[in-house]
């Protein structure tokens, strides 16, 4: 029964412990971060990190490059802002409105996009997202160029005042952790395994009887919904929803963040988002043009770290020793 | 040459059939007027020179390609317009000429992915991965049956070409198909593996239909009950190996030019 032994050996303990320690340290940093940084900066970072992770569920784990995720991010921001401001719903419900709106939008865009592959898939998502952009530009409820301004943050569960920056920060952190936990669960589930197999060899997955389209569509809707979670949260953090978040540049930015951090790793996009947001914040006060600098950083990173920053770390000698070794095709 | 001794437990009946199958690529006709009957509990060989259209016939039968003309019937149902994944779910499963595994998954995970759908463990996005451990027993059995037990935790991409093919056969068998289409299952394998795979196919064909493309004629001779020879997209000859190999047209068209290894 050598095989049975081998199967048992697969679950080695030490990498698990190392990863738990890393997770604990990361969480402790996030809990203590408001002591050292501006809460708004941190909250922005968390929103984009969640956005990038949700995007990566599609790119890294299903192998689909969407160029239209701004529609879900910015769309959810509008939905949440509208629900909270016009309907007067509590913030937690407002975010759920954003999530459901984004999921619905994801179902429509995904339905058309998954019929195509590769660059055509990307083009269709871009085209449909642009249509949504123009809808937002024209429609009444989005207030056109002005966007929805002075969105109230409200009281969480009717008691906790979210206008208080610390309260808001821990609320955002909680939603972030829940979002990441959901993504982690999806990736490490029977369904996630099928997604990976589709990424690895779509034809073989079809020949094994998987209705690949349905799986892709499900992944697309999940990714859109989680992106909506990030978008709705952002609307509450900044208290407005504008056209910036539905523009194609936003779709590009999330691709940049994900590639920088490393696709196909859970925490890679978090680092990528952190880097981009930090850079933008830093450069905003300097005279350098932000887009050129981020472009250069992106090029340097792609040349130096083909797997993304976290991907390279996982594949380094240290990463392997710590049990992070991980494979992904490029 | 010795002709296969049929291992027949059940009366042969047609499970997969094609009538007037044709496929054009632009102006070029890759498959023309092919009639094919694949029987239960029989190994059926599809042979022919390179470019004869064997893989194209497989692609048509499994619906990865849509035929230009003709009809295909699987287990009494017309599948001419059915999607390939549906065809697979109906029990017609294929392997690929260029080995199709999930390269960055382990051997165990490759087999488990194949087992997931028939065991209704494919859509649960809320369950932990450990839910798939329920498949380990079956996976272990399949892995053992193709002699991959030492490589169970190896990543598929790291396997030798022959081992990848064997893994693909294991994942194909995992679906317990009623009809198996194997495209050159033994290509690139070492001697031992060829013998093992031949034995597996023989065993599997006791209660299933097998249609296989094979260039190794000694394998065809000993394993297959029925041979169809394809040339330039058309059927040149048909029958048991002895009959077909005596056919002068086949000798000139195929035997003379092909390695008999
Ligand atoms: N998608 C396609 N588009 C155009 N031509 C094709 C396509 N697929 C196959 N063909 C052509 O059809 C013919 C038959 O190809 P096929 O792959 O079926 O041959 P085969 O008998 O499997 O050959 P081999 O023994 O080399 O595997 C070839 O001439 C090939 O170039
Ligand atoms: Mg072929």
C-alpha cells in the first residue's frame, strides 16, 4: 500500500505552518496599519486589492483575460451610492445592492463574452464595458459628469458610525477579509479545481464532459460579484461614485496590478494593488506624470519578474523552502 | 499472422455508427463518404497513412468538428448536432493524438478532475478541496491500473511522453465510457508500456467498444477484431486483420510505405 502512504504524505505540515504564520503577520500588519498610515489611503488600497483578487479569479484561475472589469467595479459603486443616498438603505445593504448589480451585469456581459476566446474575449468585454460607460455618461441616475456626490456612509447595523475613520477602516478591513476568504474558498474547492483544469487544457476538459461555457460563465459572474463588493466599498469610502471607475483605464489598471503581483497566486494581486496605489499616491504630489512612471515600473517588473513579484518569490529558493512552490504556465 | 482471439462476453451490437461522413476544409475534402460501425465488446482499428483523415474522423465522431455531410448515431441517438461535452457525457470519450493532460496538476489531480463530474463533485464552490479525497480510492485504483503509482504526486508536465499518454488513458477510463476513441494511444511509449496498454485495452473492451488509431501493425494484428483502412479520406478496405492485410490495394497504399515497427 505504498500509494496510500504517498497520498498521506501529500499533506505535509511544515508549509502549512509557515503559511499560517505569514497570514497571521499579514493580518496583524493590517490591524495595526491605521497607527502608521492615513486610513483613507489604506482603505483605498484594500478596495483595489480586493478588486485585483476578484479579477485574478478569472485571469489567474480560469485563464480568461477580461478587459471590462471596470464596468463591475464602477457599476457597483454607482449602485451602492444610489441605494444608500436615494433609498436610504444601511451601508451593509447598500454594498449588497452593489454586489447583486455587478453580478447581474456580469451575467449579461459574460453571456456574450464567453462565446469567444483569447483576444476576442477581451475585445468583447471591452466593447460591452464601454457601452456601459456611455450608459453611465447619459443616464440620469449616475448624474453624468458629476457622478453621485456626498454619499452618506451611514451607521453599520444601525449603531456604528462609519463617518468615524477608524470605524470605517475596520469595516473595510472586515469586508476585505471576507472577500478574500470567499475567493480562497472558490479557488480551493472542487469547482476551483475544474476551473484550473479548464485553464490548463480546455479541449481536454470538454472531452471529459465538462460544459466549459457554464463553468466559465459561473466564474465570470463570481468574479464580477466580488469586484462589485470592492466597488461598492469604494463608493462608501470616498463617498462618491464617478465615471473614473467605469472607464477603460480602470480595467487596464486592474490588469496591471494583477500582472505586477503575479497571476495565479492568491496574494500576488494584493501586492500589485498595493504597489500601484502607493505609487499613484506618492506621485500625485510630485511633478512626474503618473501614467508614465507606472508604465515604466510595469515594464521593469515584467522584464525582471516574469511571474510577478509574488510569483517570483514563490519560485525562488527561499519560497520553495517555505513550501510556497507553485507552478503556473505563461 | 495471428489474428486476435475475440474476448467476447456479450453479443456484438452497434453502439456508434456513422453514415456518409464528410468534412471539407475550404476546397479540400479531408473525410469523404465514410460509413463506420463500432461494436460493443470489440476493438476496432482505424489505420491509414499520415494525413489519411483518421484524427479528423475522431474529431467528427466526438463532435469537436461539425461534419459537412452525414449522420452520427451513438447508442441509438442521433448526435450529429450534439455538442462535444454532451457527447462525452453520453458515454463517448476520446483521447488525443497529442497527449492531453492538465500539465500543471499532479497525476492524482489529473485523475480526480476526470472523476469529479461523474461523481457529482464538480460544481461545489463552497466545499473545501478535501471533499475530493472521497475520490482517492477510485483514483488510486486507476493510477495503479496504468502503473503510475510511483508518480502519483508528480506534476504531469514532468512525466515522460509515454507516461503522459498512460495518464491520459487513466483519465479517459475514469469516465467509464461506453465507447472509447483512442488516437494512437501507444505512440511514443516504451516497449513495456505498449504491452501494458494493449492489455488494458483488451480488458476494457470486454464490456465496452473501442475504436483506435494505431500505426503499430503488430498491435493491430493481436488486439483488434476489425480493421478499417482509410486513405485520402476514403475507406479503402475493411474486415479482420488477415483479410485486410492480404488486400493488394492496402499493401500498395499503406503497408509498403509504413513502418511496421
Ligand atoms: N482544421 C483543419 N483545417 C484544414 N485542414 C485540416 C484540418 N484538420 C486536418 N486537416 C487536413 O486533413 C487531412 C487529414 O488530417 P488528419 O489529421 O485527420 O490525418 P491523420 O490520418 O490523423 O494523420 P496522422 O497519421 O498524421 O495523424 C490532412 O491533410 C490535414 O492537413
Ligand atoms: Mg492523426
